[in-house]
C-alpha cells in the first residue's frame, strides 16, 4: 500500500501492519525485520487512538469498541514480537510473561469483537506457541474476600454500577479494580486467571528445567 493510499484508508494500513507482524513473528526471522514490524505497529497504535477518539466524540460506541478490538490485536502482536527477542536473549521468564500478555490481548479482542475472523486465529496461535515453546506449567492462584472494588469505567463501587468486567464500553475495557481485600489461601492450579503466576518447585527453573543457579 502506498503512503497516499494509507492516508486515505488509515484502518486498512493498520491491518497491513498486522499482516506484516504476523509474517515477522517467527524465531528464524531476523531481529531487524521484527524491529521494523514493531515500528509499523507503533504507528498503527497512534492511528487507532486518534480514530477511536473521533468515534467516542461522535457517540459511536459500537465503532469505538471495534477499534478497541483492533488496538488489542496490535498490542498482542507487538508483545509476541517482543517475546521472540526475549527468547533470542535467553530471558525465558520474560518471554513467557510477554506471551501470556499477548494471549490476554487476543482473548480481549475476541471478546470485544466476536464476529471478526482474525481474533480466534490469534487466540489459538498463542495457545499453540505456549505448548510448543515452553514445558507444561503449574500455576498459583489466590483466593480472597474483596471488601472494596471500583469500576474502571465509571469509578463507582463495582458491585453497584451497571458495567461488567471484561466487556467494552465506549472504546474501553471494564476492569474491576480491587482496592481492599483479605487473602484467604493460595492454591496450585492448572487454569489460573493469570498464567504469569508460575509455580516453582525445589529450586528448578520452570522454563529450562535446570536448577535456578544454572538456568541462565
């Protein structure tokens, strides 16, 4: 797509950037190519931010939410590109955390715009990467009694407001912000809310399976 065409169809240019990121997101691809794809995604993020602001200002909530889904997709592919760099540098824990964040972005995009065909692919693709690149993991999950939580959309008491966490409103994802809670227990689970909470046993690095002192 030429620069003139991109300026006439900025969202089309964003999807072109996503296609380049998908092509660049492989272990054998040169780091310089991944860097170029990341630069395209940064430009795409600015385009999406401006487009969403215009839709919010015009009262087009559905349009703003669709742009939010694309923003999540862009963020997810940038995180996946970062993951390959971390693996190149043998920063295995960082690579895992980046992939888990990329999974969360893909899940969010699919939830916000369930009819778009690209987002289910991103979800399945990152689940496959998890299985192919890393050993199976065990996770920690905390149980707590929440005494106070607020809504990221309206700022009011979450239990009293009309918004639901994980859903989009006016181009923003609703988050339940826990402000006061008592921890009850911590369990080892297979399917946690946050896969970055990886359990470690007997001083063994969960990614290299070597003693932590030798895992570098």
